[in-house]
C-alpha cells in the first residue's frame, strides 16, 4: 500500500501542483509561503490518503486540504 500511495501522490503532484500553487498564491500573496503550503498539501495528502473516499476527484480533495492549511 505504501508504495502505491507514493506513486499515486507523485502522480497527483505532477497533475495538480501548479494549479494548487497558483490558488494558494492568490490567497497568501507570498511565493515562498505558497510553495511551502503546496508542499504541505501533498504531505498531508500522503499522510491521510486512506481518508480519500473518492466521492470527489483527487483535485477537489487536494484543494480542500490546501484551503484548510491556509484557513
């Protein structure tokens, strides 16, 4: 499971990190902080991967995580 989770999160990062970074940057207006929060988003997604119940897309789930980090 752990190797699968790493691969899936890496794939999600490739697909969604730029849009998540842009979204966070609009909120915090600081590029370094936005990069840090983007990283934190994917770390949290890795740690809580088992809570992703696929009722929404992974993109929606990732955006909900980054919204909570900044909120």
